[in-house]
């Protein structure tokens, strides 16, 4: 169950960050409210995850996948450019998350 909560926390963090961009500096009401709701849900779920998964591991996965998803949303939705260095960095983040999950004894499997 903690992995499902972590996936949902990442989803809500991604929604919150996307809404943050759409809020235009928190000047638009609906996206601003979505930011508060999505981040609140994300942190509440992450707090439950931290009961089982060590904070360093959970946060690395939460923030790493959030970065990857937001970069892709920026590219697809907001037409933001990803150059070679950005793509290489994203690949390294994904590789790091895979190493943690596949080889680390610090995560419950």
C-alpha cells in the first residue's frame, strides 16, 4: 500500500505543480485553489508513505519522478524546450530511481 500512496502523492504533486504554472503567480483563483488542494493531498499521502519507506528514499522517488513528469508536461502542454542536457539529466534521474528500487536494501519490496 505505501507504493500506491507514493504513486498518488507523485500524481498530486505533478497536478499541483502544473496548476502552479497555470495560476500565473497565484493570481488566478481556480488554478490557485487546485495548487493548495493538490499539494495538500500530496503531502498527506507522502506522510503516510514515510511510516514505512525511509524518508530519503521516498523523497528521492517522489521528487525525482515529479521532476520527470513536470519536464514532460512542460514540453507537451506548455511547449517548453528540452535540450540534450535536460534529457540527459532526466535519464539520470530515472536511472537513479531504478537503482534505488532494484538494488537498494533500504526500500521495502
